[in-house]
DNA sequence: CTACATGCAAAGGGTTTGCACGACA
DNA sequence: TGTCGTGCAAACCCTTTGCATGTAG
């Protein structure tokens, strides 16, 4: 699900502000790396971001992508999505949202629900610590995997992109 | 939070049944590897399991631990817990539960809530696919990290064990 | 007894790091 | 212009794999 071009521009602009506020430099590479994450509405892994950025910035190196993505994460400008047996993914969607992850192909979609954003947690959680964030994670079979193929398989594949 | 010894025995026994049902062999190593996961109420990573098992089975090798843990996972006898910037962890708790994860030290606790077990999901999820499982993931600062120390730090450390 | 599991060691692959050059502020 | 970021390549892990040996069924 690619994101609207105007939205992407806004997001990139907001990143610039975030970087400046944090006192780090706003470089061409950082903007393009972020744009790549923001552009795909999905949750690209490092490799996917790298390949995407390289189309526009052929000299960019993989370790720069790593450093930029972790920088954004540490500054709270993007978030991460970690799935067993898969590479770490990055997410520019900072609005409250929840995840549906396909256990077969690994596809991860965001979904929204005002109700789930404001769940009341049981008292026992208060004893564990201070809550910062709360998300519902749903696992299941995506439409494509649910139909046609054998649901007992357990292969997990990351989204392929040129 | 270590688990009660009798509970552990029951869990290990149930694993034996699971393995037999799946038509794979019930070996000493597999039982001990599982016991190590079941014993710690926590969510040990591969290395932690390995070190624990080696105390009782000094000849066990790391790759056997890997193979066993993935086997159990594939058979649905344990589950995994994946956190950004951390090693994958394993969880013998197959009862419905939810997670509280400390963003600073990485500590992960289970908590329970009948209400959260039966959340009603928004209609948009139906369009994404077929739901198999649903879990709430809470991020925050655990009691130890919340008090005394600077909450702006972002260090993540895995639970240390001999 | 036979097939499957284990241990060992080596290969594999993703991620991080050190350093000199380059570019933002 | 000085400092921070980048690119390159090597180092570092963690994880997986191939193969001979051991063992559960």
C-alpha cells in the first residue's frame, strides 16, 4: 500500500524538523532513507530500504542506511516492528495503530481502532511498571495466503521487491 | 519469576507427548532444553537456554539448542517473542497472555486478562485476513528502571544469568 | 537394526565498527 | 572552516549447515 505523494512530502519535512531539533545534520542520504520508509505504506526491512534508496542515490552504502534508521528510531521519528524469523522492519507511521501480521508470508498491515487505542489494562500491569505505549498484535493468514494454499505450511517469506 | 517445580514437570511431560504425537524422537537433550525454557517463567534467549542446559548436560551443543527450539516452535509447543535490537526469545507459556516489555532493560513479563483475551476487532481486520491469535503488547518502564534512573536513556540489556 | 538426532567445525549472512574523505552548518 | 556524516572494507556475531558418530524406537 504505497502512501500518497503529498503525505510523504509532509512526513519528510517533519523529519527534517526532527533532525534539526535533535541537533544532528539534515543530509541528503538521511532524507532519502526516511522517504523510502515513509513512501511504502508497508514495513520495509533494511535491505529493502537500501535497494530503494540506491535507485535515487546510487552511492549510498548499506551501513549508512543502518545508522540512519537507528538514529531515527532513537529520536522517536520512526518505530520498529520485530517478527520472529524475519529481519527487523521499520515503520514511519507514528499515529496510534495496530498490526496484522501474516504467519505465512510475513506481510504486515496496519489497522486502526479508536477503541483499541484506549484499552483499559488490568491492575496487574500497574505493578509491572509505567506504561508508555500499547498495541494490539494480530496474527493470522492474509487474504492471499488464506485462499488456495495449504494453511499448514509454515514458510515465512519477506516481501520481494526489485 | 521461576515457575513451580511441579508445573515444570507437567509441562515437560506434555512436551514428550507432543513430540511423540508429531512422530519425532523424545531425546534427553530435547527434554532438558524444553525444561530450561519452561523453568524460567521469563523469556530466555538461545544463549541463556544453552548455558542453563549445559549445567545439566555438559556435552550439549549450541546448534542442538537452536534445532530443538525451532522444532518446538514449528510444532506449536512453545512460542517466540521478538523484540527490536534484542535476540529472539522463547516462551513455554501457551496459555492466552499478554506482554509488558521494558523499553530500557528489555525485561518481558506476561500478564493476564480475560477481557483482553476476547477483544472485539474492528471490521477492517476482516478484510486483511483470517485471525489466528491476538495479543496486547505493552511497552513501558519496569519498576526497577522507572525509579532512580534517567528514563531518557535507551539502553537495552538482556537478562544476565551466570 | 535403521533412521533420526547430536556434536563438531566450518560456512554463511546480517550488522557493526574504524578510519580517511567529504559535506552540512 | 570545523565537525559531523558517509563510504569502504574489515571485523563481529549469531545462526545455519554438512558430515560422521551416537542413540531412540
